[in-house]
């Protein structure tokens, strides 16, 4: 211990390098011992243990070998005995193998014969089944033929009885017909003279009717004097136009061919394509608006059901609910049409005659007002357009008596423009003197079939348009608005009419009618004291 302490002190004295070198050497000895010397000692111990176990196993095997050497003679004797026994068994196996092969041959032969017999049995079974099926078919055919024979016999007997009965009936009917023929011939001889007399009366009545119609047309053409009398009897009140009511616009001009029907149809189409509920009313006996808006089968169906505007005008007790029932839908839109038929002219002449002869309890000039001012109609539609004929017929007068506004289409030529002041003069008489339509207002004039050059009206059209506004001031006694939107002269109008379609399918015309509809919507509140317009 003293030596170790002295050595340690000497190392410390020599410096840290010697101490580190000593420590490294010591650690290296420890590592060599741990990694090599110790595993080698363990391996040696394991080898010694294995060697001891091998010695023990060798001793055991030597003992077993000695035992086996003692048993070898006895095992050889037993093996010889087993070989002899195997030879004996082998000879017996050969004998029995021959027997087995013969038996196998017999079995195969018998098996082949059985298969042949099975095939013969199957053929015989099939033949038996076919024979049984044929017998069954024959039995069914026999039963069917027996039943048919019985049915035929029964049917023939029944038919024979019916023929006998029918023969008796035919003979009786023949006798009755002979008697009835003689009676009818006698009756015909009596009726022929009466029929001739009735036909003569009908022809005379038709002549009188035609004369009366010509007289009424003449009366209606004499400046409409037949309508100048003031309201008579009980007159339906003119409902006040509010934001919840449908404005009624009459498209009027006493000059034909100015485009009233075209304007009415396409203006209505513009509104109902914008989602508005619009009612168009055809009051012209030529029923052009009807054929423009509806299909031929719809027109025929309305004629068959007698649901046209003439039936409403002829009935003094018609109601607003009937208007909704008679109004036919235009295509798949929200627009509807009160159609006119070929009987409209007769109905107009008839109600005018009855009214002039004081044979009606109501004033026939206000029948359309009672219908279109009804709450059921006003609440159902957003706007109502009336297509008026080019004369002051009963339909035209009814339109003016119920309308809120008048829209006047005009052609910008000298002859057509002269008709506008005459129309306004008559409207002023009916409004102020006759008091037929005291609330009527003129929305304005719409120039139709115009031509443009460089974006402006042609020179001759501009001159007529300017003079017309001046000429309208005197008969109407107040300025008449001239709409800025003018409808161009285009072949699309004629093509659309030929195909029973709306001209606004043309892009330019669609834009024009939209602008016109917007102007009309802006004009309505001006006449109603700033009321909110219902159209757009």
C-alpha cells in the first residue's frame, strides 16, 4: 500500500501528463480483461463441461454396444425365420393374385353387360314414356273434339232458335215500317207546303235583317250620332284607378290599317313576357287579334263552347267571373285573350237596335265597363288592352266607356294623320258632352311603320309628326303627348303575322316595344296624380 501511495505521489509530482498516461494504461488493461481474457476463461469452462458430457455419452454408447453384440445371434435367428415366413407368404400371394385377376376380369365383363342392359332398359323406358304421352294426347284430343262437337251443336241450336226469333221480329218490323212509311209520307205531304212557307218567311226575315244591318251601319257611320245620347238608366260606376287596379288602355284609331292589332298584340306580349298578367280583348269583328294570339284549335274550341267576347256583350247579366272563364291563355305565358268571332258584328247590330228601340233595361254602352271593372277581373290582371275596330261600333263605344286611357297608333302620312284630330274631337264629345267616358285620358300618339335615316325620322315623317301634334291641340283642348319611341317599318311584322306569332321575336322590335312599354308606364302616373306605376 505504501508503494502504491509513493507511486501515485511520484506520478502527481511528474505532472498531469503522466497521470493521464497511467489512467489510460489502467483503463486499457481493464478493457483487455473485460473483452478478451474474461470471455476466453468462460469459453474454456464451457469446453471443459462439454468434454465431460462427451466422455459420459461415450461410456453409455460403449455399454449399449456390448448389449447389442450379445443380442446379435438371437436377432439373426429371428430374421432367418421371418425370411422363410415371407417366402411362404409370397408364394401364397402369387396364387391369390391369379385368382384376383380372374375375378377382376369377370367383374369387368359383368359390369359391361350391366351397362348394356341399363342402356336397353333406358331405351325401353323412353319408348314407354313416348307411348304414354301419345296416348294422353290422343285422349285429350278426343275430349277436346267431343267438347267442341257439343259446343258447336249447342251453338247451332241456339243460333237456329235466334234466327227463327229474328225472322219473326224482322217480319213484324217490316210490317210496322210499311205502316210508318205510309204515315210519314202522309205527314210529309202535309209539311211540304208549310216548309215552303217557312223558308219564304226566313228569306224575308234575312232580307229585313240585312236591311236593318245596313241601316245600323249607316247610322253608326254618320259620325256616331247614335251614341251621342247621355247615359240612360242604371250605369255601372267607374272604379277609381289605384295602385291595386289594372289600368285599361284602349288602342283606338278610326282609320284602318294603322297597326292597332299589331300594337296591341306585341305590347301585351312585351308585358306578359316580363311576368305581368295581361288581358287582351279583341273588339274588332275581323278578329285579327284572336287569330294572331291563339292557335286554330283554340279558336275552334272557343267557338264550339260559345266563350267569346260577343257572348259577354250580348248578355246584360254577364259577370267578371265569366270574363276569367272565357279568357283563353296565350301559349304558356301569363297573358290571356278575350277572343272575338264572326258573330260579333251581328251582336253589335242587335244590341244597338234593341237600345235604339229601348228594348233593353240597361245602357248597352256600359256592359264592358261592368265586366272589366269587376273586382275579380281587376285583382287578377296587371293591365288590360282593348283592340278597337276602325269605327264607332258598339264594341268600340264599350271600350271607350270603360277605358282609363286611349293609345293612338298613327301612320305618318297625310291621309292617316288627318284621322287623328277627328278621333280626338269625337273623344272630347264623348268625354265632356255625352259624359260617356268622363275619366278618359289620352296617353299619347305612337308613330308606326316609320323609316329612319342616320338614326332620325325621315324628313317627310318628321314634318307630318310635328304638324300632327299641333293639329291635335285644338280638338283635344290640351297637349297630346307624342311617344319618343317610334315603331319601324319592317318585314318582320308581316312574317310574324303570317305565322301567327309575335313580331317581338325580332331583336330590334323587341327593344322598341320594351322602350314603348317603359314610356307608357312612365306616362300613367302623370295622369293619376303621381300614382305608382304598376307596369315596367
